[in-house]
C-alpha cells in the first residue's frame, strides 16, 4: 500500500490531479495506522514540492471526505479521520519549527560553511512550504480561524494568547 501511494504521489502534477486523487481514494485502508501513513505521505510530499501546493491542497480537500474514519481502540476518544490526522500532523510540524533560522552551535561544529548554508536554506524552504500549505488549507476551510490566529500569534512571538473564534 505504501509503495502504491508513494508512486501515485510522485506522479502528481496539475494535469493529472483528478486521476491521481481518484486512484488514491480507491486504495483500501484497513486501519487508522494506514490512514495516518497516507496523510503523512501526502503532507510530506506537499512540503517537499511547494510548487505543487495548490494541487496538494486540492487533493487533501478532495480526499478528506473519501477516506473512512476509524474508531479509537479505547472508549471516549474521537474517531481517527483524515481531517483530524491532517490537523495533528500540521500542528506537530508547526511546533517543530525552530525559533531561529540560525544554525545551532552543534550544527556549526558538525557542518562546513557550505553544508550549513544548504541546511539553513532547506530549513527555510520547509518552513515556507508549511506556511503556504497551512494558508491553502485555510482557504479551503480545512483550518479554523482560531488555529490560523494561533499560528500568527506564535510567528510574531505572542505565546499562550487566547485567540477569539
């Protein structure tokens, strides 16, 4: 299943968006773990190929209602859905964003000047791709205003502020 998803995602371009999305939707998922794997793979490809951000956000929007939801193994929890896993993935990725784009002391010791430049460029590109994807998901009403407000607050340095809905 993983190989099939990766193959389809590698083929994605604006011209075959519908075909690729339909093929992804037809892949049978049997567990929340498989659903999470698919969501994470799509998310990672969206960050790796920000020039296809619109195609990936369209794909995410089209798939979020087409995949099954899986109940949690223990009672009282919310079902695992494509949308919930996507939001959790976005949150985890955003929380992992470093507070500075400057290299750490350990990175400076470990890497040459050219390697550091490449590492910092890749880090910056990934953060830009994440912000673009979050914005595109917001436009498609897949991210709440409150979540976007918190992202903005965090980016400008206002921590733990309650954002009105």
